[in-house]
C-alpha cells in the first residue's frame, strides 16, 4: 500500500474512532434518560451516514452494510419520533447500539493491526433487522395508510433496474434508463467532474445523501449497485449517472444536494413522462435557503461537502483552525528542541569564553535562552491533550459491569480538562481502566441492602479525578465500597510467601502487597479480575512514565488509588550535584530542601544507620559515594551538602559534595546494553548531556532509596 493510501487510511481510522467515541457518549446519556432526543437521533444518523460513506470509499463492505442498516433504523426513528419504539423495546435498542460500537471498534483494531476484517455479519444484521421489523410492526397501526420508510437494501434501485426493459417514449435514453423511467419518470442526468475518479463511489455517496430527503421506494438509479461495482465508473464517465423519481416534488428536494456536492459538474432534469416537452433545466448556481432547510444538512455529512455551505456559514474557520498531526512528527520535534537546548547550553557555557568580558554576547545569550524556553513550551504544549477522552471511556466500563455484575453504580468525573502529554495519556489508559474495573468488581457491594445498612446510598459511586500540582498530574480512582480487608490480604500474602507471620506490618505495607505480581483478592476467577494480571501491571505501567502508585483504604468505607505522573518526560528542571569527579542530576520536583549539617546533629541508629532530624521527623542519610562505590568524594557530613528528597511516600536525606546549580536538562534514555542490567532499579532513570559536553546521570529518587536499602542496611 502506497504512502497516499496509508494517509487516507490513517484519516479514516482517526475520523471513525472519533465518531465512535461520540456515539458511545450519546448512547450512554440516552440510556440514562431512557430515550433518544431529536438531536441524538439526528447525530447518530449523521455518524452512521458518515461511517457508511467512508467505509464504502475504503471498500470495507461489511462495515458499510452494518452502518447502512443502523442508518435505516434511525431513519425510521427520525421520521416518526421515539414514540414508535415501545418502552419495553428500548433496552434492546440501547444494547444494540452498544454492540454496534463494539463491533466497529473491533474492526478498527483489526485494520490497525493489519488483520482481515469480519465477513460473517449475518448474525448482527439479523438483530438489527428484527428490531426494525418489530418497530415497523408496532407502529403499523398508528401509521395506517402511510408509506413505510426505507427497507434498507443499499441503493434501493433494484425495483427499477430489475424491471423488464420496455420500449418507452424516450428512445434516446440508454436501455437501462428507459426501463428505469417506466416507474420513475422524473429523471436527473448527472455528470461528475472530469478526472474526478471513483465515480461509482461518488454516485453512491450522492444516493445516500438523497435518501436523507426521499424514501428509498420513491427513487432509483442507473447504473444500479454502484457501491460494489468499480467497473460502473467507466459507464458513468461515458453516459452520466441517472436518478429517477416517482414524483416531481421528490426530484426538487434532491436538486439542492447536487449543487452542494463538490464533485457534480453539471446535471439535467428530464421529464420522461412527457417526451415531447423533455428539456434540460438550467440548475441554479446556488441552492436557496429553503432548499437547504429541506435537505436538512444531508450534504454536511458527505466527505465531499464544502465546509462553507450556506447552512453552516460559521464552520469554515473552525475547521481550518484545527489540524491532525502524526505523533511521530511531534516526537521528532521534541527531540530537535532537546538538541537545541543542549547546544545552547554548550555554546553559552563554552570553556573558551571563560574570563572574557562579552557584554553583547551575554545579552544575545540571554535572548537565545528566552527563545529556546518559549520554543520548548510551545512544542510541549502541542503534545498536551486533555484526559477527558480516557475518562469518558470509563462510563462504558461502569455501565457494562453494572449490568453483568448486577450492581448499581455511577461514575463521577472531576477535572476532565486536565492536560497531560499524549504519550503518557496512552500509557495510563489501561491502568485507569483496570482500577475502575477493580472498584466495580472488588469494591462496590453487590447487595444494596448491605450498603443501606452501612448508611450508604444504595447506588455505589466511583469518582475519577485529575488535577495539576506543578510538574505532576494527580489522578485518583476512589470508590465508596467495602474497602480492603487488610487481615485477608495479609493472610494471603503469608500463604504466597510474600510476608512473614512473625512480622508486624503497617496498613500501608499490607496494601502494597496488592501490587505484587500475581496477587488477587478475588476468591473466584471472573472475566474482570483474578487472572494474575492485576495491580502489579498498573504499578509497572505507571512507573514506565516516571509515575508512582499509592493505595489507601478504610474497611467498610472504600478505597482510593492515587497515580502521581509527570506532565512530560522529555525535558525537565534538574539540580546538578557533584560527588568527587562524577556529576549527577536530581529532579527539582523531588527536592524539599538543601542545607549544611554539623557532625553533632547526626543520630546513629543501630537498625537504620545515620539519621537526621528534619522538621520533627527522622530521616536516614544516604551517601552517593558509598552506594555507587565512587573512589572520590567527601566522607564527612560537615564537608558536604545534605539534600532532603521526597518521592511519593519515600523521603530521605542525600549527602553530596556540592550543588553546581539548577539546569534545564534533556532526558536521554540509557542504551539498551546498559538497561539490560536492570539499571533503573539501581536508582538511575537516564542521563543528560551538560553544557560542557559531559554526561550527567539522572537519579531516580524512589529507586535510589530502594537500591540503598538492599545494599547498605
């Protein structure tokens, strides 16, 4: 597949996935209200219309067919209102729409993975058809005497196309069109732009637009079945595309759609019923406002529709002000900005400039630093996306699990507009989903009476929140369920050999067992949990983006899981410190305080080693020189600087020789041959290149403490 086709496929996937997210939200809200509003019905019809057309253009016939049948279903509802769907049938309608979303999402995943698409869609189509038939049957009595809306076979032209050709008054028309004119005498002869390409699909898109304003049985077209026959393009180029209508009024409704189409070059209106008067009617250069009102925005859902149509005069600017960019391009941009930051530091901190008085250079260097800072901020902001898309998906998770587990629960979203780096959002999506499922499966009680007895609302509540705190984003998943039974967790940890029966564990230590590999408190395996893939995967995924996970719980009250995640991982503010001949960088957001200490202030504890009292708490003192076995560096505390560091629940003091100053650094990953030695668990998260060209190791404050405990104490 060529680059051009790849680009079209990427656009198709992006637009379809966006539409499916909108559809999921609409159906969730409608299910709560137990009805689809008029706006909902129109929006779903538009979404299915768009998916049908774009899938036809990509030749994904199964997707096109399913979208077409759902479009027919909502054509019925749109024309006759939600009252035609009895309340008893509405749960089936909502379930069907959720199944449709899942079907399309599954197919999108197959396309992304390069796998073949599903061809056996008969079972799903049967569900849609049976619901359509039921709605038609239920509304037949009320709609007595009225023509039933579309039956749903693509195109609807078979009635005219299959009719036996009979000599008609319009012998100058092609044979197939003469047969068409027998039942559909009011014709439109349409010509597409020269060299437009894919004329058969353009004709099909036009047909689907006309179905927005005309019932399928009221018109037909020739050549028939254009959507599945690319060879029809040649016929359309040679003799044009014909559409026939039973009534002149129906044809008049269709004409504005031709003017709105971006690919129709010309058309003629022909009355086959009166051959002696048959003549071309000049099309109006621009359809009237009334025509557009009747068309009801059908052209807006076509991929070929002009963005500045009279119906939506204000949308042109909005569409042109947004652009979709491949994430790999933003990654490249970020890498280049990082190199610029490094190069700028190397130029301004060059050893060749030491001792020279260069006022003009210094002024220019300050301006360069200001511009590189702004460039960095802009490039980072391009990657920032709100967490709302990830949060909204959890509504569906709670809804599905509520039904399957027979639990009543609602999801409350807080801080959906909080923005995080796109890469981080993608990484934390699965952990958040697992934690929400965990709250539904383990936390929320099954029996409403049990909740009422505990003084709670019979309907459980899960709160998913996000907020900024400087350089971090805090995401919390909180439920008001039963909480964690710490005794049960401890007993299981002892049985699995993770804990010792002779040791007293704090609640925090017991809760941390939940994040051990293979640990699950479920007594039986369900489709949601208990398969050995649990909180340990959550912890691993969050730590991959430099975040930390913490759990708190109160028995009978609920449980809260907190994710602390950096806004971005590419460029950060760090403090350069030296230990002997080595230079290390410590993230600024991990530093609480730096100070000088006298030897008399040190407390020597038999179990914990050297301790220091800071703000009424005692913290262990760790020495970089000892842990990394460095040959040089100060040994006495009073000769160096003590830094009070904190990461999540971990807090300690670090002894270094001196502080070299704050520096904006570009985080570079360590080579694979180094990471193969599990170096991250030794307190090293990466490295950076300093202004003088030297390499500085970036310390991972949390893992450094863990490594120190295992090697020193």
